[in-house]
C-alpha cells in the first residue's frame, strides 16, 4: 500500500500550485480538458471569499485539493465546496478527510458555519465519508446536475446528486471532529426509512449500464419522495454480507443536528 509523503494542508494562491490542481482533476476524475475547472476558476476562488486548500509536500507537489465558492441563501452566507481531487496513488489513505477537516477550520476562522456540496448517491465511499465520518445531513436531491460527462467514473449515467449540508458548529459535527471519536449510532426508533444501494456500483456501471441506470432511477424516486415528506438522511451503513448499503432517514428536527 502506498504511503503519503510528509505534507501540510494550507490555503494556496500561488499560480504554479493552482495549476497543479488542474492535473490532479484529470488524474483523479478522468475528465476531458473541457470539463476540468480551469486555472482562472482556482485563482478567483480565493479572491472572492472562497477557498483553495491543498495538501502540499516538501517538493511543492499538490497531492490533493478542495475548493469552494461563497454562497448566499435565506440571508445566510455559506460556502459551496465544488470539488475535491486526490492523486490516485494517495486515495483511500485518509487524505480526503484531512482536507475536509482543514476546510472546516478555515471556514470557522472566518465565522462561516455552513458548507454544502453535492455527491453521487450511488457512491458508497463518498456517502460513508460525508455522512458517518464528517456528519453531514441531506435533505435535497438534484437531478442530472452536470449532464452526461466524459468521466469513466460516472459511467454515462445522469449526474444525479445529493446535497450535503455540513453544519460546522452542530453537536453532530463537533462530536465527529474529536480525534478518534466514533460517530454516534442512530437510535432504532429514529430510523423511519432506509433506502438501499449496491456496494459496488462502479462494476455495474462498467458491465451493465442499463442495470446501473435502473438502480439510480429507483434511488432517485425513493429519496425525492422521502425528502418531500420532510425526512432527511442522517445515517449510512454498509452490510458487506449482502453487498448493499443503506441510507437511514428520519424526520428532520433540531435534534438531528444536536443529538
């Protein structure tokens, strides 16, 4: 297994480091040139109240990054985290969660207490990181946000996305921010609904895209119905023996954020 070289996570503005974020995108996501975030986007992020945070090693090499733009909704300033990319050889080694916790600390230092982003509802790894490790909740579902992309990771499917709400000062998130702490279990009485997904949709996308689309459309219908009824995703679990994972839903109320 690869090991991550010594690095530090910091806010970057240097053009050469920002330029490396373009190559990280290509290697991490397999995007074509027309679909990557261009250099100008990264330059402007840090100038208008957003972020470009990167893990930079002692050779000034960007191992991974996360960027965001400022947003404004219902009288509230928040950050929209647009993309996180990590070089393939350093994925699944905890670098992503370190970038996200650094993103939280930088935002809190400026008085911002909400970060949102979107993620693929069929990707178990991202769902587990976002919901169980970071403590996001989800109450919104967006259909085919980016259209059909060139990324092989998307498998030619509609780019449906769940909207992650990361309430940075909530008890739910503060508990998870403690080093080594386990996420609190969702009480059985609070688990109103569960929506299942296969644990290996990447393989299904490759060998049976028709089946992958059928799964996506089923998940889309179920989650949109539950959200419309005032429920939110507050938990996620994986059953390896059945090769399925489950989104756990419950009615949204203040205790979801501060259990």
